[in-house]
């Protein structure tokens, strides 16, 4: 007879529920989330009640049969989150026995509910109609004297508000007048007529409405000299780019490169500097991957037309060309868009396999196992993979997004650009922090506690203390076996948080921890490596993110060498761990 599994410990339940509350806040938007933790015996009725209070979401995060335990969980969660921005729970509340005051039977539920602080800015159309009706009814003046738009809004039926309101928004100039076109992205449902807004449509709208600075970040009179300076610099780096062939008949002035880093046009709302082309549900892509290729083909053709033909203003006096230089994203996205045969998901999981790895990088042959083995773990200046850059295309069929976009003729794969933020903050950095903290935990006589649980508690308290000293609001409040993936000594630590900000904060804390507990000239190769590499990476990130679009060559070289040094130290620490039998 199979044994019944033992119930999870209170600590694991609390850790899981805390992660769910954190995920809920991320889902709503951390900076804008207003939320509350509670318990109930009827989540449906409770949710309806919160909807009346304009809360828009509710997650049930735990179900139990003990009133006492569910109240203790509520109190513990309130204690963890009451100091977080947007929390509506009163400090010290929770566990007052709310379920005891009503006649209820198990099961009992713990939940988190909330909404956005700017919800009034995101109200449904029915709410706008409701306000319009109230304004008309409460107006002391003759209704005929009220603005026509207000009267029309008030006349709309609340049950049919969405379509009618949008017609009025368009009538009174409250929508952006861009054409929504459709493309054929598949044979089923919405894919037959998938809506898109072409970048050329956005460009023409910005051109006609005098808003081109949303593209460049500078007023239109300053735009031409700024763009001329940009393309002169870019030509120094990539003289073979086909955009300069297109400009052969243009008068190109002699380059006079200025010392200007050129800032990013990211100030303000992303709605004003980022322009959506289209979207696809993941379920559609999983069912038929060709729909993504069709969407990318439409995008590529639009960008080809913008680069080769441009768009004219409505009055025919201005013409604008837009040249896309690359697509940047996380590795899974790039792999799908680029149809890469060589991609990171093919990294070998074992020392040997029946099917040799074809490579893990779309820019070179790193990771290839046949016919010649090219180790991807080699970070030396003379690493074999460096001589294979752009030697062989990473795809069997050219990705549709490239279309006929002018680019680097001998390096079309360079169009796909890796993203440091995704690679480190949501990737490598999680492994580095978790493994470094694991070394502190398993090494005796560093943390003044004996058991792993007590050491985790000590690290958590020390982390919170550090954040308080340097005026950081910690996104993650504690280190646990779960979020460090440390179920046992044989497990492989990795950070299991979803917010990249946690990597930033824990990297800074790790440097502080090293400065306090690791001797400058310690003979321990792993701890000396942790201290040096953490300091290097924090310095690298600080300098890099302080730069503009352009970085002076000499400073860029130093940054590159710092990043290379970090990887060499990482490899040395991993090798030393293998020698010492540490996973």
C-alpha cells in the first residue's frame, strides 16, 4: 500500500504563499499595485464584494481545513507584506479569527486581492458612461447648454458601452487616427485577419502631426543634424552596411565625429516612445508556428519599404526613411523569430550524447561537438569559437523577418542582437548569486549559525539590514531553500525569482557580504573569486548603464575586458568546485 505523503511544513506553506503574493503584485505592476491579504470560506462571494470596491483581481493561494492554521498563515503574510507599498492590511492585523465570527465549514481559503492605483485612469467604458449620466443629472444648468460630447456619452446604454464609446472617442478626436490593417497569419479564427498597425502607418502619423521627436528624443529642428551624426558614427563601425549603398546618390558630408553619447528616448510613458505592430497568443504559436513567421514577414516587408522608399507627409513636403538595425530580445524569442538551428536550448546536458550538439550560438559555432569539438565554456582570448564567428548561417531557411531589409550582406545573423539585461539579470546572475550564497551557507564559521535554516534566516535578516543601510526597498524579503533551489546538498543552486530587480539587489548585497566576511588575500580560490567577480560585475553594470547610446572606444574596451574577466573567474570557481567535490 502506498504511503500517504506527509503534509508540507508550515514554513514551506508560508514560503509558497509569499511567492504567490509577490507574483500577484508583479502581475498587477509592483509600483502601482494596491493589494490586501485575507481569508474566507467562500471566495466567490468575497471576490464579488471586492469587485464592488473596484479591486480587479483575486488569487486563492492556499486551501486548508483548520481555522487556526489559516488564521496563522494570514497573520504571517500580513507581517511580511504590510510594509510594502500598496498593502491595505493594517500592521499587526490578520489572524483575528474572522472565520470564527461566522458560521462556516471547511475548506478555508487564503487569498490576495487588489488592483492598480491608477485604476480610475483605466476604467471600463461603462464607468465613463455612468459618470457622464451623473454629471448630466446633477447639472444645475439647462441640459442643452452642456457640451454635446457629454450629452452623447450620457445617452449611451451602459450594457452596450464599449462599441458606442469608441465611436464617440473617434468622433471627438480622442483616439490616434492610425489605420488598423489585417494580415493572413493562418487558416483558423482570428489568424485569418490578424490586426496589425504598420510601423509605416505610425511614422506617417508622427510626420503629419509634428511628433517626430517621439522617435528621436529631440525636437524636429534638431533631428536632422542628430541623425547625420548618428549615421556618420555607425559608418565608422559598419562601413559595409547596405544603408550606405542606398545613400550613394545623396550628398554625404565629410565625417566630423563629435563627443556626444546620445541619450535614449525612454523618458516618459512607453506608450509615447514604443509603437506596437501586432501580437500573437502563445497558444496560437504552439499550435502552428508558421503564424509567427507570417507576422514577422509582414513586419519585415514593412521595414523594408520604410528603408528603401520611406513615407511622405500628407502635404508631400516631407519624406522620412526608417532603417531598422536589429531585433533585440531574450534568447527564446530570438530563437523563434530567427528560426535558429543553433540556439542556447541545445546546450549539452551530459558529457556525451547519441546526437552531437550542433552548437548553441547563432553567431558562431560554440558548443559544436561534430565534426570538430568547439567548447562553449572556453573564455580565453584564443578560444576556438572566436574564429568561427559568422562562418556558417544558423538557419536552414532565412527567417522571414529579414525580408529585403538593408543590412550587413556577409553577416545577416548580426541582425539578431543579444540582450545583456535578459542574459544576466534574468539568467546568469541568478545562478551566480544562488551559488555564491550556497558557499557562504555550507562553509563553516562564516555565518554565526549552525543549521541551514538558521543560516538562511540570518542571511535574510542581514540582507534586509543592508537594504535599510543603503536605502533600497527590497523586492524579495528572504532567502529560502525554495528561492535558492537548495533542497539538498546535491541540488544545483539557482535563483528562482522572476523579477530581475532581485538580481540587482542581491548582487549589491553579495558584494557587501564579501567585503565584510572574506579576507582580501584569502587562499580560498572560490571565495576570492566570488568577491572579485561580484565586484567586477557590479562595477561593469554601474558604468554601462550610466553611458548613453554610444560609448567611447577606450572605455568600451575596458568594459569588455571586465565582462570577460568575470566569465574567466566564474569558470575558475566552477572548476575548483569540481576538484573539491562541491556541486
